[in-house]
C-alpha cells in the first residue's frame, strides 16, 4: 500500500491542475498516462525482484531500486541471509549427527513400515552389508537372507535378540534387536558379540577339559579303593602296588589344581606383584638341580650362563623357566641332550631350552600355549604333564613383556626361546 501511494500521489496534483486549466479530458489523460508509467515501473521492479529471488547470490548484492522498493529489497535480503545461515547451521548439525552415528560401533538401521531401508550408519554396512545410497529403499529381508530373520522382524522379541553369524566376515557373530521407532518405523541395532561367544566357548571347553583331566585319576583312585574295602585278600605286594598308583594319581590331581590356581592368578593380574634384579647364575643352578632330579640320570644336561641379571619377579621367572626345562626332559628319550642357556642377543635377554627330543609337527606349534592342548595326549599323561605348563609360561612372559619363540623339527628336537626387552637388562657400562 505504501508503494502504491508513493507512486500515485505525484500524479494526482498535475492531473487536477491540467483538468482545471484545459478541461476534464486533459486531466484524465494525464492521470491515465501517469498510471501507465507507474504500472510499467512497478512491473519492471517486480521482474527484477523475481529474478533476484531466483538467484539472490548471483548478483552479489541487493539491486539498487531506491525508495520504498529499496527498503523491500533490503528486508528480503536480510531475511534470505538469515535463512541461509540457519540452513547452514542445520546442515552442520546434521553432518555432525551423521559423523557421530558413524562413529558408534553398533550397527543402526532405520526401516519404514514395509521394512525398506531409510538410513543406516557405517557399522551397519560392516555387519549387514548395507551400502548407501545403493541400498536406499531396499527391503532389508532381500539383503539379509537368513532363516528366521523375516519372522523376527515381523514379531520382534524384546528379550531375545536375533543371532546372525557371518561367514563372509571371519565368522563374526552379531546380535540384532528391532526397536519400535515412532508409529510405523523400526530401528535395527546390531551388536558384535563375537568375543563374548568366544569367551563362552572357551569357558565351556575349559570346564570340559578340567572335568576330563580330573575324572581319569579320580576313577583310578576310586577303583583301587574298592579293592581295599571289598574285604578281598591282597598280598603285601598288591597293596604296595595299588598304594603307589593311587599316590601317583593323587600327585597328578594336586599338580593340576596347583597349575589351575597359578594360571587363574596370572590371568587375574596384569603385572607381577613385585620385581627385583634377578641374578641368573643361581637361578640356572637351581634349574639344573631340578632337571637332574627329574631326569634321574637319563639325559645329558648342559647349562650356560653368559648374560647379565634380569629384572622381574623371581618366583614367576623360575616357574616359567622350570616349565620349559621339565617339558624338555619329559619329551626327550633317554640318552638325549638338553641345553639350557641364558645370554643376550641384539640387546635382548634370551633364555633358551634346546633338546634332542621327538620334535613337534609344524601344524601344532601355533596352539602349544593353549590350555590343555597336547600333541600326544597319551604320552603327555604318561610323563605326568597337566597340559597347562606352556599356558603358564605364556602368561608369565606376557607379564614381563617377553615373547616365546618355538622352533622344532620332528625327530630332531625343539628349541623354546624366551626373549626379554632390553630395558629389563642392566644398562651398558
């Protein structure tokens, strides 16, 4: 209205003046001509306004319309700039939200009422092989083709998730839950539970192995005890024989329990309770004495110590080195040679046990430190092994930041080598 009045008022006065002087015809003609000019000017300015609204940034500045139209352009420009800044802020917030959702380790997928994919994050692509924008609008059941998955989406269980096992991704295991999102949408959440399943499988295997290891000596002891309680007549030699076997089986169970307690303690602690400078000469002398007692003269045992002291927990180091030495004696036939050595190489502290025993096939080497893993189960039980020695060695070395290296050839013997970092050795003089 203001624009119209500002354009009409300058025409009214001349038209009235001409009408009074030359008559009404001249007055109306002047008014009509003035109105036509006003219409043309307003039309031109409206055209400029429409073009500027189509591309307000193209001109780089507000058109110079002057007067009331200039004020209109200025206000519109302020509003457009305000809206543009608000749009940029919303887009930045949306991008930040997307980046946050992509950083979430759990897979997230939004489905509509028809189970069509509307959005997903990066983890969902890894878990469910969803790729956007390629799969935008795709039906989720066509991508995840597993028995029972469609039924679960149709009637999701709020308590029990759907378990998905992916053979393509190194046998990963995912737990998928469907959560209502609004009235007609669903949010799929996928969690990687592979490690939890592995721990549960390890726990079940561990319990089964412990039960099996204890069952054999308990059965033997129980069987012989029946001979003592059934009232039968036994000679002194039979009693002595039965008692010796029961004693051996009892010692085996005690060794197993001791190793289980040791392994449990090592797994529960991240580092040794205390450390000191361990002099290696007396420690190796003690290992030699224990090895000779276990060997009973059946092996040639050589010991070499030409390295410095080692910083660590003496009790744990003695346990780890003792397990390596006892294994070498158990699996080396009579007449074989065993070499125990401590020294340095490339500034690393190296403790090694080399034997001329039966050797270990290459396919077994990666699994030797697993609990209860045996290359030859029958021979291991005959020699009194519990199947936990190398597992204990591995944990003790990890607590000392050391590595266990194994070299072996069937029929030629084995070398077990523990390498300690340089900072656990005294500084060079």
